[in-house]
């Protein structure tokens, strides 16, 4: 990317430096193909994220069949997803989203707060939306205090220290990178730009080059924010309540109606296609690229089943892990609200796949328990008759 790109999107500096370091290490480890190390770490991030989710699922549900079903779905829709060959923020941040939930579930005391905080804030460096998990945890903590739970001051102090250390570390790294590149803060896109783009009814809240050019052409940051707010007001007035409701529905469909997470439907991945005589490569290319209908059907089926199972999670019984389940559910709700308000893309949900799997497994366990209860009650009734 040119330097001007990072002036506009400074959040992508960290992933760039990270990939450059990996590539340089690749020259030492695999001189003939240094990029292979980038692909390997990218694949590991996705696979480890799904693996941690599976471990969490078994801990929460204590059901082998449900755990295996979730693992199978995670492997097919995540580990076998073609997105694993695109090393970017969406794949690397998945590991940290899963690590945050894993830390909250398995660790105790100061270790839990420290690892949870660092998982969220390091994940933030890759993808800012990972921080939604941390925000969800803060909201749940406030709710617990308001509902009458006694505040443990030593526990709260340890928690605040861990959060402060993690936040200071992450923001310091970001500041150092921006300062080192000497990026002018005036040119960076602000939240008002993304809200303006999210309210673009013509593009249905997806990326708009016209909106980007509009913001870029206003050099002064304060003037740009004021211009963005003006457009936001105009769009809301033009849409009205009914128009806004329709936009929200369309954006929700854009986010959740594609089990491939918009693979091959955005960006340009096929600049060069090298010839190959390998039958395996040809089969994979046909499955993912040339004739992806079978892949899309498989991914869509699994994705809809995951979403259906999540609906059943509302009927779960109370358990010792209600706090973790609530954290997962609130994090996914927060991510959904974020995408409904700002720029939306189905790909932005990919990093939250471990959380989707956890909540789907909870719903699957609840539905199986409900079915067993009905069968058991019918057997008792038939026995009495």
C-alpha cells in the first residue's frame, strides 16, 4: 500500500509490520518460499481459534456429541474456509477473540484478568472490533454491581491494573508505529465517516468509494467530521423511520446471509492464475474458485444451522457458566449492532466464528435436552396408560 493509505487508515499499520516481520523470518527459515510462513501462521491462527472454542464448548456443555458436532462445523466453515489463504486482520484477530473467552472461562484470579485484557487489546491492534468483547465484559460487570453483588475491592484493583497495563501496552505500540511513520492525524478517518457510510442507502451500508472520496477531499479533520455529520442528518431525514428500518434489514441480511463470509464477492484475488497439472490443485480451484456452487451450498447450510442453534440458546437451563455464555452472547450482539450502525460486511463476522460456535453449541445442547425431556415424559405417560 502507498503511504497515503496508512494516513487514512492508521489501524492497518500493525498488521503490516506484523506481516513484514513474518516475511523476513520466512527468508531465514524458508528462503525458497518465505511467504509460506505467513500462510502457515494465518492458518494456525484460524485453527487455534476454532480449537480453543471447541475446548470451551466441552467445558460449558459437558457433552461429547455436541462438542464433536461444533468441532465438525468449525472445521468445515472455518478451518477449510478459503479465507485462511488471505492473511489479514480478519483471520489473525480470530485467535485473540477465542483467547479472550478461553481466559475468562479457564483461568482464575489475576491471570484471568491479565490474559483476558491482553487478548482483547492485542486483538484490537489487529482488528478494533475485538475490543467489543472487553466492552461486553465491562457492561456485565456493571450490571452485576447494580443487581446487588458485593464489590470486592482487592479483586477490582487487580482487574483495573491488568486492564491498565494491557491498554497502555496496546495504545503505546499503536502510537509508536504512527509516530515512526510520521502519519498526520488530520487525514485519518474518524467514526463519523464510517457512520456516514453505514447510512448510505444506495450501497446498503457497504463500502462506498464515493463516501471515501468525499471524506478524503476534506483535509481538515474537524471540518471533515462536521461534513460527515451533516450528510448523516440528511440521510436520516431522507430515509425517515421506514427507510431506516429497511436499511437495517438489508444490512442485517448482508451480514448474516452468506456462510462464505462474502468469499470471492469483494476485492480482487485472482490477478494471476498459474497453470497446474495437479489433479488436487485443479479440484480445489474448481471447488473454491471456478465452480464454487458446491462450496457455497455447504457453507450456507452449516452457517444457517449455526444461526438456528443460537436461537435455541435462549432456552438453556441455568448453569455455572451463565456468566461466560452471557459474555459470548453480548459480544455477538455488540458486533451485530456495530455492523448495523457502521460499514457492514459479512467478512467482518469471520473473526467472531469461535464465539458463534460456542453459542450455537449451547443452543444445540439446550435443544437436545428439551427433546430428551419430551421423549422421557411421553414414555412415562405411555407406561401409565
